C-alpha cells in the first residue's frame, strides 16, 4: 500500500494516507512498557491542564489519545473494542473523514462537481443494492434524524400553507403520527420534541394479542384508530413500521400496512435490521414488501462493520423544493461531504463483499437456531425458522404431566402471586444466563433484552455485531457448548430452590430471605438472639456474625459460591448462595450454616462473658491488693515506714514476709493467691479448660469428595474386599459401645490389668508432682490428660 501511495499524483494525498496508517498502528498497539504504566498512574490525565505554548509533535499527541482510549477500564473489562477489529475497509472509512476535511478547502466549483459525483454514486449503489428504485438519499449521523426530516417533509406536503403560517395551520387539523408499541424506546417523544408537537400527536399502536406474532403491529386495531382520528377531525400523517423490531427482530405486515396507508393518504416509513437482507438473493416476502414503502432508514455502519459512517434514509418524493425545505437536501456542497467515508468503503468492499458480509451474518443466526432446536429447556422466539436474522431465546423449564397438574391446581388458588414470582425468577435466571454467555464467548455478541410478553431473553443479532466483533461459526458452536453446560446448573438450582427454602424455614436460628432478583439457590440470614440489647448493638452483632459466617463458609473447599449479594439493591447482613448442581445435599448445607452460625455466636458470647469476668476480676484484685498492703503495714509497724529509721531497723532485725500477689484463673473465673507459686517456683495448672465449641458435623466423606455433595454410591456398588467397605467396617467397630463387665474367662486378667494401671497412674502422678517446678503449665495439662486417659 505504501508503494501505491508513492505513485499518487497529489503528494498531499499520499502523505495523508501514510500519516493515517502510522496513526492507526500507534493507536491499535496495546503493548505499553512498564515505565509508561507507572507514569500513567501518577499522570493527571483526567484533569484539564493549560495549553502548552510551544506546542507538541504528532507522536506525543497520539500517545495522549492512546492513553485516554486504553485506560484502566480496559483492564477491568474483557469486552472487545471496535478499534481492535477495524480492518482495511475501516481504514478507508477513517481516511474518508480526513479527505473530507482536505476536500473542503477546494474552490467552490470544483467542490460542487466532486460532491455531486460522490453523492450520486453512493445513492445509486445503495438503491440498487437494497432494491429501492428511483429513490433519493439523505445521510445523517443520528439514525433518528432521517425520520425527523421525513416527518417535516410530510408536514410540508400535507399542509400547503405551513411554510407561510407555520404552526397556526396545525390548529385546524391536528397531525397524528402512528408508531408501534415495539418501536425503539423514546422514539415518539424525541420526534415530538424536535417537531414542536404535543405528545397527543403521537399514537402508539399495540401489537397482536390473539393471532400472529406478539411483536407485530395489530393492523385491525390500527384501522380503527385511524378511523376514530379522522372522525374527530385529526389528520393521519405518518406510520412508522418495523422490518425487525429492536427487541425480537420481527417484521410487521408491511403489505397490509402499505394498503392501509394508501387508503388514508399516509406516509409509510420502515426501519429495522431485517432491511439488510434485501441485498441477498433470497428475501422473505414480508421484508420484500419494504421496497414499496415511501422511505426507509439503513444503518450500514453496524451491518458492514464500518466505523464512523453515516446512516442513510432512502425516500421517494417528486418535489425537490419541499425536500429542500424539510432539510433532506442542501444547496451547500460542504454539507454533502459526510457521505465520502461511505463512498470509499463501498468501493473497497464491492458488491460481492457487501453481500458476503450480510450473508455470513444470516448463516450465523441460522446455525444457532438449528442447534437451539435440539436443546431441552430452551424456548426460542423467532418470526421465521427458515430465515431469521435475529435469534431470541430464553431458559424455560417445562413441567411434566404430573407436575403440570399440581402446578395448575396450585396456580388456580393463588394465581397472581405464583405467576408473578415465577416470571420474576425466570427473568433473573435468564439475565444471569445472558451475562454468562456474553462473558464466556465475547465474540458472539450475545446480549440481554427485555421483552413485554416473554420477559428477559438472550438475543443473538449477528447483523449488528458480527462485522464488528468478527464472529465466526466456531464462536456460535462455542456459544452452544457453553449453553449446554449452563442448562443443567439452571435446572438444578431451580429444582433445589424450594427445598432450600423449606429446610431453612424448619431450621432454628436461620431466617430465609426471599429475593427474587438473586440468580442462585437463595438467601439466608443467621438470626442473632439478643438479650435485651438495643437495636444498634444488635445490628452490629448481626452484621459481625453473618460476616464471620460468610468467611467460614468460603473457607470450606466447596463448589458453591457464597457472597454478600449484589452491590446495589441487596439485603443487608445476609449470605447469598449462588448456582448449584444436582448433587447438592441441601440438608447438609443448611445444617452446616446453622451449626457454623451457632458456633460463631457461642464464641462471641464466650468472649463477652470472659471480658466481663476479667474486668470484675481486676477490680477485685485491686481491692485485695490494697487490703494486703494495709495488713503488711500493720505487721511491719510504723517505725519501719520511716526512711532512715526503717533501713537501720531492717538491717538489725530483718522482717521476713512472703510476697502476696493475685493470679486470675480464666478457667474458673476466680482470683487465687500466688503464695503457692513462689513456694513451688512454678505456676499452678488449675482446672483443665473446656473444649472450644465446634460444629457437631463431622460427616464422613469419600476421598476427594467436596463438602455439600451427596454420595452417589449404593449398597452393592462396592465388593466385600474393597478398601471402602473395609473402612466402613472399621468405623462401625469403633462406634460400638465398650463392654462394661468382663466375661468369666477374662475377669482375672482384666482385674490385674486394672490394678497395674492404677499403680502406674499413682507413680506417674508422683513423678509429675516432683518435676512440677520445672514444667510449664502446658506440659502439666498434658500430664493430667495422659493421667486421665490411663
């Protein structure tokens, strides 16, 4: 490409192409050195600074742009950026913006000829490519701006005096614009705001409820609405139909809508992603009817993966003056230059390249749709199973005949709460499923969409994402594989959710928190038993116990996910349990949570009691020491307290007094004298401290088995000579109660052994007392434990 640039006649164009290539290489390079990373951390890049007087070179400026583009957000998120997938056709689109700035400095006559040629070529190519005969084109940045200019054109056409009288002419007959309820959010309000019309001029047409697709406009109801508006003195102006709704990708019945518009002299405008299939050899009849409409909007940037190219609105109108008044055409040549990037990109791709990209996207959606038909618990919502550019699916568990009968009987009693809760749960699970698929297979472009009837669904629209993300057949297959792995998890969690709720409600000390927006097994809280404490202290204790409970559960090497819940909107002081598998032992999980919570509560109370006991013991020790000092003064006499006399008296007649101190026994919670410590030169052991309260759950697990997993072995799954069966026999033998009375044959022998053990115990006790002065309290405790065992 560099060699071809050097052969250009105009050296400015060659230099522009070289600079663009160098700039793109620098911006696309994501490998930065460690020194640059450290400088970036301390740089004030987000704070505007003064403009440097001497200026900066191009490399420094592009480096600044790169740092702003690839900030810390790139490390936190794994989503692909469009700039990383820009190909040669994208470079051509970016070059078009540079060329437009360069061409704008030409003289007026040369600029007019050049812009006229560019505009004519682009319009002709698009009309032939998308089968729109005798059409004109309007290029705009915002995809809603084309519809806005079409509305102004229709107002100028239907109201002949609008150019002279303005809004006064609208008083006689109020204009009405009809849009589908499945249209883009905020489209009607945006049109009214830009046109200066009240919201009463916008009429939303509901979709089908009985027959046909639930995402198609109800034609019969639209006919009645138009008749009512005509009878009330209003003027039906324009109808906005969809060839691929923003949510589900369904196409309205454009043929019948066109007939209705001709009957009432209305303008028909069509928009949607399915218009891209007009470039293919085979087009469905419902989409093909869009070629007869009055105008349509095409978003070629997302369909072909072209960055910064304008959207195009194709329309048919015979009066150029009205098109100029509505803003669809311009007399200024500079305003025609926005189509230059699209003109360059279309020439670079060619007719075959454009068709191939759209065809590839359609094949991707068809491949996914065929694989989804073979999956259980997946419900699809597509308009045409043979050719549907948009695939919408959701996880939905069908009930069996028996479960369906019981579910219907239960729903008949409390129908509204059950249906509402069930849909909310499915919406939550499908939201989690869509996020997981988008995270595991980012090249697929799968996202989550909210539909009015189906609820939360996962949408795959390769026409909008494949050209940008570079989606291939392998990505679709990987998406299906990930979906196969997630379906059993969703099914198991949905089945065990009710069992978990029942187990928690039956368990003392646990409180079940119903959170339908949590995608997981459920939410539980350990209910702290307060003893007359105030609410603030009780809240702190509750938070402390549940936080410690969450920490203890995460320390277990299990496959479950325990968390504090979502960052916003979640319940406080709760443990959120994530998705589970079918081999989960719910009873063991609930019992472990309850036992761990009780253990933490007992330890907390033991610490509180110990603190109170130590505080009282210190106060008592201070009183006893003060009393002992007073007794020592009485024993020594008053003369020994005088500084000089006391020293002489102590030298002639020393006073022998044993040091009196106090030691606090934490086990007994009492004060003891230190006289025995000074006599024996060793600290007394006192009473053996009680064992720390621990969980009573000591479930025997197989080697390698993780917590909360059900054992899948059966009684005859192992042979008698297997190691597992042998271990089970040993466990049973150890659990047998010991024999209290010896048999007649073993009686004398057992008696002799008992007497020998007593003698050894007495000897050991004597030895222990002899060496007590050289033993630490820890060793003394061990000796007492050995003595009790013997």
